[in-house]
């Protein structure tokens, strides 16, 4: 698996708090990640793991977004899941596998914390609280997969496009998304012409600006009104990850997986 072109940097506790899972770690576990982890910058389409190849590392996005993609025999592929600062790429490792049939790569460039697969397995086995957070995240992720399967069948491209743009915007906390219509069509599993019509409609409504490989969100509230119910379901699934831990008296501090713009109140956990 190729490594990012940018040199790795030292992991800091401040950086770890950006990721929901890492932000809830006990001090001794956090210290291990500071010691053995790397703060890296992932480029667009940077591979995270390949189909049926050994997975060597676990990635925890900070302001990048990862895509999990299924490959078909004819060479076509479709996004089946996305990972932002609410989680980790390490689903196969968490379930005891060393590889997977799917591929994972960077969908929106940005920073992530990378730790060796053996350290991830060790922490998942020995740190009970960390394992609980991982299991809750896995449950939320599986629930979301089911929701998105229904979304792809029942909701229009216009609604799905709005939902996808909102989820991506909230994860990177920025209004400019480096996306082409071709890439967005692949992510949504639909024809490019359908995405072009949806994007043009959203632009005419004043919700987005589309051009030169970048989609800029101009009216988040309008885009949210245009999105299907699945956007709210996603926020409820992932932003409630750590509430049971707080209820039991844990002192860990969590961050919101999906952030609202600075002009609005952040989601509370």
C-alpha cells in the first residue's frame, strides 16, 4: 500500500480530540497512540487499503473523508460507505479479518491519524472503554448502511445528492468540496447525467456553486431542506455514539462527529 506523499508528523493530543473515537481515549491509551501513531495528510484518491490485500494500518480521519467502495466484475464500482472524523477505517480489523473484498481510499483530502494494525488490535483487546466505543461506532455504521440502502432505492438523486454534500461538508467543516460530477455520480451509484441535472437544480436554487472540479455550498439551510430524511438519521446515529458512556459517569470528552457551521451551535453529545 502506497504512503502519502507528505511527510508524517507527530501526533498530538489536540489532533486526537478532532476524531470522536480518539477524543474519548483514556490517558494511557492516548499516550500509546502519540508514541506509535503518525499524523499524515491524505491526498485525493490516496489508497487506504486494497481489495484482498493485507491491511497494515488503521486510519482515523480528522478533516478528510474516506470512501469504502465495492468493485464489480465489469470494473464498475460504487461507494457503500463513508468515514469521517466520527470513526475509523479499521472495520475489517475490528471484526478479526486481515483483509476485505472492498477497497478504501481518500474521498476528500485532509489529515488523519494512522496507527499500525497490530497496535489497533492490541488496544481493541485490552482497553475495554475503547472497545465499547468501537462497537457502538460499528453498530451505528451498520445501521447507516441499511439506511443508505433504502435511500438509494426510495429517494431521488436530487435528495441523495443534497444529503451526500451535507454529510461531506459537516465532516470537513468547510464549504468548498473538491468534487467533480463524475466522481459524485460514482459515489451515488447513478448516471452522470442524473447528477448533472441535480447539481444544476441545486445551483439554480442558490444552494451550491458548481465549477472547475469544486462544489461550494452557499446555503446550508436550503441544502438541508432539499435533502432526504437520511441526513438527519446519520447525525442522530453518529453524534449519539458516546452518550451511554457519559451516562455511566465516564469523564472522557467527546467531539461532535458532524459539526454545524461556526454561525450555528455545535451538536452536543
